[in-house]
C-alpha cells in the first residue's frame, strides 16, 4: 500500500552533470518501489539520460504537487520547464593533453 511508504523528492540536478544519469539509473532499480518518489526537473533532460542509460520508467508526469496522488502510483515527475524544451550541452571529458 503506497500510503505507508516513505516519500522522497529529488532534483535531477545540473543538466550537464552526473545527477540526471544517476537518477535515471536509480529509478529503474527495484528498491525504488519501496518508496513514493517525486522527481523534479526538466522532462527533456530525463529523456536524454534515459536514452544514454538505456533505461525507462513508469513515471506519471504532473504539472504540480497538487496533482500527485500516491494511490495512483508511486513514481511522479514534475516538469519545471513547462515543455519549453531548453537545449543544454552535455558535459564532455577532455584528455590531459588538451
């Protein structure tokens, strides 16, 4: 029953950092079914990281906290970009010789 689970909210973090990739990977782990999870960030960043990590999730996308009902599921995503789809340059590693 979802109302007996702990509630966890997490931010995707810097679009060019490691946070979005870690969140994408974490959401596919079985242990996340033991909590109610709200991810806050930009939908397109999560989608890019899902492609990179090869993961997909059963997130319910909502516009604000008032739309979250843990009786309907335990994983929600609040898209703070309001579908504006900003483009960010992903981080790149450079060799020591550059």
